[in-house]
């Protein structure tokens, strides 16, 4: 019955996901839409716009999240 019982694997998230979770609902929706819209928001442009609003997030972090190479998508 309990064969293969193992503790759950910890779920790690990247800075993009952490930021999205810290924002209020409206800002999180705007942020997620910007993350999803690669054509309108190239990573460097989004990074600069966020920096102007006091949010520090590297363009490389944005790119890794978009291409699913960040901690959010690792097992």
C-alpha cells in the first residue's frame, strides 16, 4: 500500500514568479501579461520599464522564465 512513499519535492520558483506572487492582483495581471507578450515587451525593454517603477528584475531572468529554463520548470 505505501510502496514508493516519498516526501514531496520542494517547489522552487524564480524571481519572476516571486514578484508576481508579491504584487497585488491588478499589478500581477499586468505583469503576467507583459511577461507573456514577447513581441510587445522584449526582455530588455520590460526590464527597463520595471526598473523605472522601482522593480529590479534582470532581463536574463525574464528570458529564462519565458523559455522555461528557470527554477519554476525544474523538477
